[in-house]
C-alpha cells in the first residue's frame, strides 16, 4: 500500500503527533508498505527510509517554539507525483487542510486522525470566542474525510456532538520494551531523591495548555521529591515557583525509560488530552498514574486498579489522590503491577495493524469526498501568521 502522510507536526518537534507518525512509519517499513511524509519545516530529509518533504511554516506568536505549516500548492504536486492509495492526515488543521483538498482533487480517499484538542488549546491561551470558529473549521476538514479516527471514547463523543461524521475509534500503541519496570534504576533514584524520598513525576511539555502550574499543589508533600521531565515556554516560571523540584529537561530514549520507570507516582495535570501517551507510557513502566478525569485518561486509568482520577477542576483532589499513593506503599506497589498488565495488549504492531485495517475498509468502500481549495485556509490563518519561514 502507498500511504502519503500529511502531518501538522514532525521531527524535530517532539509531541504526540510526531511520536505516532514515527511509529506508523516504523510499522510501514517493517511490513513493506511505501510512504512519504509532508510536514512543516524544518525537518529531516527522511525517516525509516521514507522521504520527508517540508512545507513553509510560521511560529505561533504566543508559543514561539511551535511551528505551523502554511497552505501551499506543493502539497498537491507532491501527492500527484507520489500517487498514493490513501492520504493519512495527522491532526489536520492547516497543512492538513491542504492535504485534504489535494486528496479530494486527485480522487484519493483521506483518513483524518484527530489528535489535538484545538478548542481546549485556544481556551488555555486565552483566545476569546475561539470555540465556534475552531469547531466550524474542524467540521470543514473532517467532513471531507472518508473517515475520522478518534483516539479515545471521550474524544469520539465530543466529535460526534460537534457534528463530525464517519467516526471510528483508533487508539495508540506503546513500546513495551522501551517503557518497562525493568528500567527502574537505583542509581537514577539516588540522583533524583538522595534521601530516599517518594518520587512524584511529571513527563510532558511545560506549557499552559498542560496546566503545569497545578504541580505547585504537590510541592510541599512531606517525604516526597517532585521530578519534572520536559521543556516548554512555561519552564522558567515553573522553575521559579518550584525551587525544590528536580527539573530534568527534555529526556529521550533510554534516558527517559530509566527516569520514568524510577518514579513512584506519575501525575498528569492536563485536562484537554485526546489520548495522553505519557500516561500510557507510565503505565507500561509499572508506575501508578494520577490524572484528570477528562479526555483520553478516562480510557487508560481504571480508578483503584492502575491509578486514580481526580475532577479536572479540583487541584486539591489531585493532591489528595497523590497523597493517598504516597502514604500507602503496598497499595501503590499493587497498582504498579496492575498498571503494566493494563497495557500489554496495546503494542504499536497491533495498533498500526488496526490502522491499516481502517485504510483497507475505506479503500473497499471506494470513498473519496470532494473538497474546496486552499483560499479558505489562508483566510483563516491571516490573523495568526507571524512571518512565513521565521
């Protein structure tokens, strides 16, 4: 099968969209499929033996490290040259809208993967009145896709409530070798908590949309050490607010595996997660999770079994949930064992095979919807554009 992936994000940006696209490409390489990627610049020339084509991009004024691809006719030219059987739109918003238009023009079916809660993102950054505009735009894009894949039941219900058609559920996989209790390290624990404290950890972007300011609720729990892994625009303020916390910066590969598995409790503060891969990776590492009862974590965390959920609007109950695990080591250990077992059927091989199954169903239906040009994309973007390529 020939698959063209048009993604709103790719390397060197590290996030859930990039991670899932990389795992999909790894699977395609292993299974003999052909693929290419179109994503915002800058980026690598290739990945897993497949070409990566960059589109012009601009920086968000309120999040300078995040780049958004611009609509361009080059997307259509690249798709026409590649002749895909199907177009995979990863979190389509801007460059993905160009991909949708190009696919429709070529009569090629597109599968759109919903991955980013744009409405929630806009609210967290104080963009007033964005909800109706965001949902109108998402309906415009996803309404032209042959199928939209939602990562969680909560997200699927929200998409359905906002009129997005042809929905199916498609979750995410986890690397059970990379994220495993066997990576737990006494050496790492001594570095993080030299006095033997219980380690409470967070892994993710340090940004307003992740509500990382709520980590301050955990700063003074007795006998604990708060460890924060990640980077982002909120990092400087968070460092000032949490002088006793250990800030590890961005960690990847084996380094991340060892740090994550060495946590005693994993806490996630975000309330707009369509899936929450970080929670799934913590579970795979055998670490009980405390997360907001919203979005993706509702599918992943089974309260009292592999973690605890707290009302998203109640930071004090987040603190209580973490404290409960901190104070009861046997309870915490049992949860850790069950955490690992709860994700053993969520391998990337199984998940990507399911994705190919969705492609095959769409191709069997012979569905390729018509669309409109990129003019609407450009009109939508005009208030946000900083300077192309900067």
